[in-house]
């Protein structure tokens, strides 16, 4: 039995991880809600975790609104950096394993000859990305870092992701401007959860970095067209635009976020087209 503590387990990604692990008899999952522990309060974190019986801790709690992060910098720093330091230090003081969930936004996304692998040099260009990289620096060498990229899932309340947002707007007959000169790697959240389960079962908690990302690299424009075709929606509503034009006045995103893994040898990740086609009846 692997006892798992987790922050951020009610979010878009975390809730699926909790669902998958709770369904497996090999795991005993302890979900720590925001009301139970304020990660920005060091005393609260240490007092809560010292009374929790766990073997490994997954830290998913984070401030993730990329545009608002440029405005609410103090809040973002407290959550993504100070909060991560508090949780990591508390877990480390108990000699337990720590897994930090990070993002492809730690890279600058400048066009290069090879994809961004686990050993590529981070160089964030947004405040959100900078704070996630600061979190990585706290953990690096003493815990596991897992980077994700553009996660999407079939159903999850009212919080949209790239797939359900585009699908909804097309259903409403809205015209969408989507970027052609950019690359992203959309990742199916079920795959993230199952990959993490396999990683936990291996008990190979090395202080390494892993990219748990989809297997298909696409432009946002191509993603939109695939979604429209899969759900029988009008793809003529999707208009081409440039990276520079689309993100004018917004926080910078990595333009060419071609992120791949050399270290994920425990779970085969699916491609975007494959999962959209396979699970299209479940999206809502």
C-alpha cells in the first residue's frame, strides 16, 4: 500500500489523479483541501503534515491564471514559490518523497532544432512561468519534478480547458482566431493520471525531471480544426492568426512549446487526434 498525500486534488488535473488512485487498491489517498491547510502559512503546513501518515507527497496546488499572474504578482509568488517551499520543507523534514507538478511554461518557446527535453535549460518569459521555475529550483535534486503541457479532459464542472472551450464556442457559432505559427502539446489528463499511477507503483522516486506530455505536436489552429471535425462543427469559424497578433496585450506564452520526454519509459502517452476521436462522446 502506497500512502499518498496531495494538494490541489480538487483541480482540473488533480481531481482525475485522485479519482484514478482512489480506484486502485494499491493506494491510500489523503486529499488535503485548501480549507484544511493554507500552503502560504508555514506553521499551518508543518502542523498539518506532521500528523499525516504518507509515503509520498504530490504538490499540485498552484496559481495558474497566466494573464492575471502579471497583475497579481505578490499573490502568485506567495502561492507558487513560498507555498511550494513550505510544503517541500515540511515533507523533507519528515524524510518523505516529494513530487512537484510543473509546466512547459518554464521554457521560452523559442524556435530551436530539437524539442524541449527534461534536460533543456528553462528560461521562462511570463511571471507565472518564472514562479513555477522558482518552485522547481526549490525541489531540484531533492525531489521529483513532473512537467505537464496544455492538459485537457472529457468532463470537469465549469472550468474550461483548450478542448472544451473551443468546442463550446464553436457550438455557439462564435468565430475563433487561432494561431498558426506556434506549437503546443495538448495532453489528455487521463493519461497524466495513469502515467503518474505507474510511476508511483514503480516506487522509483529519484530526484529527476519527467515530461508527462502528449505524443502529438500541433499548432493551436490545427487543434481547433481537429476539434471541429471530431464533433461535426463548422470549422470555417476558425480563422488563422499569428502568435504576435493573438497575444498582443497578454502575458507571453512559449511560442514553440515542442516538449517531449526521454525519461518517461513507464507509460505510453496518446496523441491529441487519437484521444479526441476515441473519447468524443464523453466530452461535455
